[in-house]
């Protein structure tokens, strides 16, 4: 088939496109108003990519148009959608496309409020190291994988399962379309309040996902009260994991450092020595979950698991060190929810306990911009020495009760952490260009953050490397 992806720079869209290309289909795509790292990533893919939406982008012999989840992509004002309708071309979403294409495979869905991108990428990397040619779809970029999407020749496919809805006209959670045989469930805390106003609304699709598991399937789940509440929905075998001692798999003797070392302990008490360069307690949790899943299914040996965990380089935007020479590290974290932002801050406080932490934060997602979430600012920055806050985007205000930038600043400033507003990249660079040299910088957002993840690291590599040499 010939398939065109409208909104290709979406993480899931580009991964699905790569899977389809690997499966032998002819693929092209388009997008506009996108930012790194995905915009630069898709520009380097080996198929046509257009930087604006235009009916002329659609091939004459197009079979399927895949449209991203954003309302602006699927509306009739999108010329590619309008042209596909005029021709009578099939229009679908990437979850439908991937779900239909992999229905006969052995699908593992990695789901959860946080940790799913890292776990999916880590699982795919370990399977590659084990020479098990599984397929995968990862909603983030990892230096340890050749691409975010791969078809594979083995029966297994590892799919990052997003609970977010398919699109404005289809309110099913994406992961419900993936025909799961097995599930790794990392976490369950309220998120995406623009489409799941209450926690009851939010947990419902996760319970539906577990009901889809066949009796011969496997659920490996993080031990938590919220997940235990819905685990009875699964008719299959359930295995628990945690970072503390539990009746499943757990981590013991954790020693944090540039390389963190710990023992993965099985339910029978078997101990497997592991090490990782990833930062933070949540990444230990991720490794425990992935290790438990792969060993329970017998897909890898303990030796391969240990070697592959040690060599895994993580994924972009998840505590990704951006500087190379600067004595002041600039690290990028993913801050789309309170839990993700807080875990990133706690990871840096854990690994750099003697360094003052400056957080540059952009409240990009709907949750951060909701008045119902203003209480998050009371504690999210605890432990930081300084916080610079960038104005949030204002789109989607009609979908929830949206806070103003001024309201966000008032709430964040009511704590003991010094808070400053920053409205331009130049202002941020100026404020960060007179440091003592013992600090650490965390760039925290799920959006473009004034382009600072690209512009700030080379400035620091020059400025603070030079300072170190004096």
C-alpha cells in the first residue's frame, strides 16, 4: 500500500510510519509548526516529508491517509484531509493502522501514566541485544535504537500504549486498539484532565485494557493501590514488581552514582546484578519492571539482561544530558504531569545533592494549565534553588478552566523557592550566564521551551568549559 501520514512529527505517528515502511509499504508524510527533537528526527527519515500541509503532498496512487490526533489535523480546513475525502481515499488513525496490522502478532502493550516510553525503548533494546527480532513502536527517540518503529520478523511486537484518546471524533484510548496478549503496567495516577476530568474517568480505560488480556496472557504490574484495584479485571496471570521488597520482583542494595548499581531480586529470591547510567529512582523502577517481564516470559537470559541494561542510553527528553564540556550540566526532563516533573526534580536532587538546582519550566500540557491543577505548584519545585517559568501556550482554553500565566506565577511564588518569569530565550540565557559553576540546570517541559534545549547547551559548553579552564 501507499500510505501518507498527516501530522508525521507526532511521536507515535512517525514510529507507526517506520513500522509500515519496514513492513514493505510506501510511506510519506507532512507536518507544520513542529519543534525538535521530533521535527529534526522526521526530517532525517528516508522517505518524503513535507513541512506544510498541502493537497499536492498526497501521491496520486494513495491508498490510505493516516491523520494525527490533533483537532487541527483532522478538520476539513486541512487541505490533505479534504483532498483525501474528495478522492474517496480511506482515512484512519495510527492506532487503528497499527492495531489492524499487528492483530495476528503477539503484542505486548506497555502502559502507564509515566515510564512507558522508557520501558518500551528499554525492552526493545534488550530484545535487540538478545537477537530476538521483535517489532516495536516507541513514542520517543532513543540513541540505543536505530529507529522509533520497527516491524520485525519475530512474532512479538512491543507497543507503547497511550491512554490518550484516538482523536476528537474517537474518544477510545489508543491502547485499546492494540489487541494485547501481554501488558506491562508501570503506573496509574490522574493525568490528561482535559479528556479525563476525574480519576474514575482516567482509570476506566486501563481497566478495559486489562479485560482484553487472554487467559494465557501475562500482566506485569507496578505494585500500587490504584493498580491493585483494577488488576482483577485481568483473567490472566499477574506478576507484581516494585523498588521495595514485595511479593514479586524488586530492587535491593541500590547505590546511586554516575553508574547506579543494584540487585534485581526475583520472587524466589534469585539475585541478578544490574547497573545503569540512567538517573533517578523511577528509572530503577522501570528497569525492574522490564526485567521482570522479559525474564517471566523467558525471552532473554540473565546475562543478556545485565549487559543490555548497562548499555542502554535512555531516551531523549527523559533526563537527557545535553551539555558535553560544561561543568554546569544542562539536563532535559519531560514535565507533562506533576509526577513526571517531580520525578525529574527528585532524580537530580538525588544524583547532584551538593549542587543548587535551577529549573526552567514550561507548563505546556493541558493539565498544568488547568485551574484545578494550580495546587501542583505548591510542592512540585521543592528542593530547587531557583525556578524560571516560561509562559504557557493558550490553545485549548475552551476544553477546561485554563489558568493565566499570572495565576501560575502567583501560585508558584507562594512557596519558599524563588520564582522568576522568563518570556524569551535571550532573557533565559542572560539569567543563566552568570552562574558560580557548581549548579545543575533542568529544562522541564513537553513543549518547545523557547528552543532552549537546542540553543542553551552549546552556550554552556563554551561559557562554563572556559570558566573551568581559568
